[in-house]
């Protein structure tokens, strides 16, 4: 799973740290006046518990398919120029970049809305799981309750 | 009898003690198949909190089993 | 007006191109799980007219004061960790970075909302004016009609 | 008579032909002062579309003039 940042699919998993500069450059277009990006970083706490590090695991084939679907939906819903998302898997330390989303558009409204849509949907639907390691040595898989009742097969639509 | 390959992720993998297994089953649909392996491995997550995928695409719990397919039970995700 | 990106005020004017990497690094904190950024780039068209380049002029003393006020408002309204904004002045070409906003927060909702608030308010209130140069040789100062009736002294509150 | 320094930006500067000027005026407030220089320089922008600042801070059109102050008429902004 080598990560070429100069081209490749609009949604990707990365099993090692990646540079965001070439991703951002891919979104530059003379017709784009607005760029919105989002980054998720590993925090030193979760729900008040000190976190020492974490690991992301994925069902890679399905995650790549579902992630591509999320980007396609964003393209259909918002007046974008381009959009990219990369999500880390493997071991991460506090402060590491876990996910990056970038969107370019003619106007800022579409850029912000699409960026928010992509990260919200990736978090809700793409099969990636977080395994947290706490200060007290305990570890756990995070399987959050869905905000809006679980929808089996939701992502298939 | 249907032959299927099962993939387990995250807490399901920890509880099953393996990342995948092959099974011969008489389960008519995916929901029944999950009940079968849930009883076997003691999975804590109820079917209502899972999604299911067949051959790398999301599927529906009432879908019948296809011989030789790869089935993944998807616990609530926590990327981002 | 030398731009030190390692420290300095949270809102700044830059009379030359600036690097965003050190700005982003200033916003990294172990307690921050979310980072949202916005960039405004010079587009090759405006209202359907081909644009060749532009110049930003500012009333510097007032712009720095009003920009700082916008950041302070964002800090008061949203659960931020930190926020920065840098706006170019002087001559810019197509594709040049005109404005950069970055916000870090514990959660993504606050990061997105604050980033959007800052760019919206900077565009509405900070005394910076755009002078566009068109393909046909014409030039003009942009003095847009306010979206919500002009409010004299609005920024004084 | 009050002595003030006036700053002009963007289209106001182009129309005034200068970035700043000093004036002696009998205008009692900022609104009247703008009317005076609008007539003098032929400014296209009506007072309703401007804001006004005194000594680097936004002010109100009904504020009285202070001797020696620096006054800026702020056309609609277009940063970003």
C-alpha cells in the first residue's frame, strides 16, 4: 500500500505518515477561489481518559470503496472543483495526523460544506476502527453508538 | 450446506480469536449466520449495531448466503 | 512589515508570499483533535470576467485591530484551542494565496464553525480592498454591496 | 474651525487624487465632513455605504470632530 500523493484515487488509506503539501497542490486550480481542509489529530485524552497512543485498523477493500463513494456524493451535492481524503491506518502517537480532507471550489460555501460532509460521512460509514491505549495500560476498541440509529446497509445505497 | 469465508475486525476479531475462518453452514441468510457465530464466539455486539458486507460491498441482513462468498460483520466504525 | 510566522499576533497582514506550514504547526496542541483551515486563492475569473491579477490594499492599523477583534470573537464563541489568520496585501497573480485561516479545537464542529466565522467576518469587516485587473486592460476597485444592509460603525461594538 | 487629517482608500483615493489631506473645517460631525469632501472630490459612494474611523478605530457618523484627529472613510471592503 504505497501512497503516491501526486495522483491516485480521491480516497486513500495510508499505512505510514504522509505529506499534506502534495495533496493540497493537487487541489490547486486557476478556477478555484476557495480551499477548505480538515485534519484529525490524535488527542492526548478521550472522554476524560488520558490516551497514550492508538491504532487504526480497516477493512481495506470496503473502506476504499466506501470512501470513494463519499467523495462521489460530495461532488454530486456541492459545486466542487476537486476533493481528496487520506486516512491513516496502523500505529499512531499523540499529535499524529489521523485523517486529512481537502476540498477546492469556486466559492467558500461549497468548500466548507463539502469538507464537512466528507469528514462526517467518513467517520460515520467507512470501516475503520480505533484501538486506544490508555495511561493505565488498558486498551479498547471504540465502537460508538450511532448518532442516528444504525442503518444496516446504509452505505450500499 | 453453504461454504463461506468470514472476516472479523476490531472487537469481533479479539472475541473470535481469529481474523478469518471458513464455515459450512445451513443458515439461510446473513442474519441467521451472525446469530450462529455470535453464539459460537460470544460476540457482545447485537446484530442491530452491526452492518454486513459480502465480497467487499455492503449487503442486507436478509440477503441469502452465496456459496464461496466472503462475508464481513462490520462493528460500529470509529475512524477520523 | 516582516512576517514572523513562528509567533506574533493572531491576525496579520503579509506584504509578500508566506509559508503556511509554520502557521499550521503553531496550532498543533496535544489536546487538539481537530484542525480546520481555509484558503482564499486568486481565481482566473470574477462574475464571468477573465481576471489577470489583482492588488490588495489595506488600512493597516485598522485592519490589524479589526482582524484581532474577529479572532477574539471566535475564541469567545467557539470551544477553540487556537486560531490564526494571515491576509496578503500588494500584487497577486492567479493562483496566489490571498488569505489563510487555521483553527484547532478539541472537536471538529467548533473547528469548522470558528474557521467559517473568521473568514466570513474578515471578508465583511476588515478594511482590505481588492483591485482587479481584467484581460481587456480594464481595472476596478471592488466595493461589494453588503449582504445585510451596511451598518456604520458596526465593527466598533 | 477644526484641523483634521483625512485618509482615502481604494476608489475614494482614486477619485480624490490623493491618499491623504489635511483640512480645516466647520463641520460639526463626521457625517457633515463626508458631505463636504464628497462635494469637493465628487465621491461616487453615498455615506450609507461607508463606515468611518477616527484615529484607527471605527467611529459613528454622528460623533463630533476632534481637533488633530485622523479620519478615514472606509469604502465597502473586499478582502478574502
